[in-house]
C-alpha cells in the first residue's frame, strides 16, 4: 500500500513523464512541476501567515 505523499501525485507525474516523448513535452512537464511547486509553496506561506501550522488536535492540547 502506498504511503501518504503530502499532496504529490507521483502516479500522475510518472505518467506525464512517460508521455513526454519529445523535448517540447519534457519542457512542458518541467514547467508544470515548477508551477505546481510554486503554488504549493505559496499555499504553505499563506497557511503559516494565518497561524494554521499545527493540527487541530495539537491546538486543542495547547500546542504551538
């Protein structure tokens, strides 16, 4: 059974990479990875700014 992968869809990326049979498709795949990585980083920053970096159970126990 697969482990949770924190939002990355490795199966999807593996399929996209397999379909990248020429340079333009490979470059499009790289652009997609960069775009999605940047979006994920922006989401992490927004969550941090809102103070939502702990899990709800940790907040109820007084965790930071």
